[in-house]
C-alpha cells in the first residue's frame, strides 16, 4: 500500500469539512448531534452545533450522515441500488 493512500474515514470527514456540510452524528447512546464539522483527528471530531462547539470521541459515534435541509438525516439509498439505472 502506498503511504499516500487516505483511509475511507478520513476521506469522508475531510470532504465534509471542506464543503462545510451540515452533518448528523448519531452516537452509540442514541443521542443525535447536528452541525458542521470543524476539526478532526485520529481520535475525535469537533462539531459546531451553531450554539457551541462539541468534542466527540470517534468511538462514541455510531453513524455520520449528511443532514437534509429539514434537519433530518438524508435517507440512504435502498440496499443494492448503487449503480442501478431507473
């Protein structure tokens, strides 16, 4: 493997950071956190919720999705739908 390969997690987070996307973070406790990703490193992410910046350890995150304009996480496509032409 090349030293320049970026792992899938860092690529996803970097793109979200670069595009200042509004993201939804579902934590393993069931709590939902929405906001823009400010920074991340190997162990944690900093999320700007609009009212505060929150440090969240990555091991506490269950899922990360792009939040829709209505404030709900965007629905993932149905299983097996990737690459399908309708």
